[in-house]
């Protein structure tokens, strides 16, 4: 393991601990959240280091006793047998992790090919993520939505947040970052009279939610347009121009929000999404420049990549990135996502240990 990296992280942990104890920090709640998240992220590393150091001290003491009395030789062997596992545990924690793991996320789900059936499937995905969030004790907030005529979803953006500081720095992003891409469904649509199986798809985009300090946006770089909100079928749902469209001129990024009745609220919602999209773009650019940064992470921004198929006739779910298949589709859509997410996290962990940066693209 890297002693330099370990020393650096332990020193950072000690510094954060002092900052958390300083009463003056509580005057800035945003700073408290950032420091608290990083402190929680490093706490397991500090604990693992203390456990290893304690075991090494026990081994030294047992060796001294064994030198005086051979009866203690078995204790030396028992303590020594514990060290490899503790060293491996600490070594894994020293592997650079995704810096966004402690963050909350914004999920965008868009209906794709398949018309009304695609919109219904997008609604199914929304319910799946909502139920999974409920199981984890997370909070789901609808930022903007456009429903379809049959009760499906054409386009929706939701924020998924932890309550308080995530334990061990494992926030929503650490779990749901795998979900970005094209999700395909195979089933008999409710609109199909002949009983034929159709294939349609929905796109999912998962972004770490950016804070103000993560992305600096100049007001002069924005073009803000207002328009009248519309509902299913295109009919107007508001008599005032409360919907907001924001264009970030330097990147051409466009975000629209119309869910709220207030123009100001829609603008705030659109800015949340815009900040998160720009943060993702900046991270992608930094990763490309670094060459091997964010090792082994499943791509999370590209909606053009088919990531998963949901086959209703066979009750089968298949994740194409890692070859994962299970026959519990009904449970997965009910929010029991941990099976597939654990498999993706395991593949990511294995690839990180091997230094592989491309496992998700095989």
C-alpha cells in the first residue's frame, strides 16, 4: 500500500476532525455539509488504520511473550494470521475513489423509441428508482416533469438526496451512478391488441448534484427565455409565461423547466439541473485530459449506450456491461435494485484493483 497516500489521508482526516470541532464553522451550513461528507468518507479509513496498528502492536507484544515462554507461540500465529486481511482491507480503501460518491444526484428520464409504450416504461423506471430510494431512506424531489396521455412520462427530472451526512461517504451517487444509459424493455404493450411483444426504450441520465462552489456560472453566459407551460397533448396548463428555458451560451447546454407555477421557482430548478450538467461536462473533460482518471467507472452520462434490458415474458433483467442476468424483474421494478447494483459495484471494485479503465465498455 502507498504509505505516502495513507499519511496524506490520515492528516486530512485529523484536520477535518479539528474543523468539525470549531464552533465557527457552523456559520456556513454549506461548508459544514462539505466538511462533514469528507470527514464521514475518511472515517472508515482511519478506523481500518487503527485496527491494523492495534493488531501489529498485539503481534509485537505476543512475540516478546513467546520469547520468554514458548507457550505463547500459538498466540503469535493467531495474531499474525489476522494481519493480511487487515492490510488488504486498508489497501482497498487507499484505491482512489470517485470524488462524487458522497453527492446527491439528479436523475433525468426521457421516453425514447416506442411512443406511448416508451413513456409508460419511463414511468416504470421512475417508480423503480423512487421505491429503491424509499428502501434506502432517501428523499425524492420532482424538479420538472412532462407526463404522457396514458399516465406515462415523456421527460422527468428528479433529485434524490440522503438525509444528513451519508455514512462512510457513500451517498446516492455511489449507488445510482451505474444507471445512466439506454434502458430497453420487451413486453406486450397495453396498446397492443394482437398480443405481440414490442421493444421500446427510455434514456436515463444520472448526474451528481452540483453545489454553487462546484460550478461558477457567469450571468452573462446565460440566455433566459420564458414561455407558457404545456401538458399532455400539448395543451396549455398555465395562463402565464411561467416556464423557463436557460441556454448556457459557451457550451450550448439548454435546460427547460415548467413544473412550478412560479417563474422564479422554475428558474431555480433549471439552474440546479444546469449546474449539474456543467459539472458532469467539466469532470468528463478533466478525465479525458488525465487519461486514466475515474478508473473502472461505468459510464454515467452517455444515454446512447444500451445498458440494460427488461424482458417481461421471461421476468428477466440483463445488464449488458457486465453480463449480469437475473429472473426477478418484478422485484427489481418494485425497488429491489441491490442485486444488480452490487454486481456493478463488484465489477468496478475488481477492475479498480486490476487498474482496468474500460470494463463497462466491453
